[in-house]
């Protein structure tokens, strides 16, 4: 039997929906963390990850290209410099390396975007 751990999430208002381009990303800062926020409007979904690309330690993922991969159409982001791709759901590196992104839950209420911080 697997234990379920309930983690408290604080929803932080980060921007308005119009602040992030459709089918693109932007960066927001929450405390000391830079968070890449993605408006995947083709899917009607929002995602958030750390902005730091773990490959070369650059704060660039919010400028990455978003799309889908595989038969499951898993949403992904590609680093704009080195093209390493990461799942927007799990943060897993999809190009076979051991890199991992931190992901955050996102909710949209009206025109306000919130990111869940543990």
C-alpha cells in the first residue's frame, strides 16, 4: 500500500492572463524563485516549472518552445538554447538525460493566474 502525503499549497497570484502570450511563456518571480509560466492556449491549459534549465544552469525556460510529444500528446517545453525537452506535467527530461524540473500547479480564476507554492 502506498502512503499518500498531503502537501499544503499556498496559491500565489502571479499575473493576469493577458500578461503571458498565447502558446508561449513568461517568467514570474515568487520570493527568490523564478518560475516559468506557460499559456498553452491550443490545449486550453496552463503550466509552471522552474525557469532554470538544469542542463547549463541558465534562467531561460520561460522563453522555450512549447508543444506536445508522442502518442499521448504529452505537453513539453524545449530549452531555447540547447533543445533539451522536458515534460510540463512531471518535469522529466524527455531527451534521455537525468535532468528534472520542478513543476508547480497552476489555476486560473477569471483573468487572474495563480501558482501553487508548497
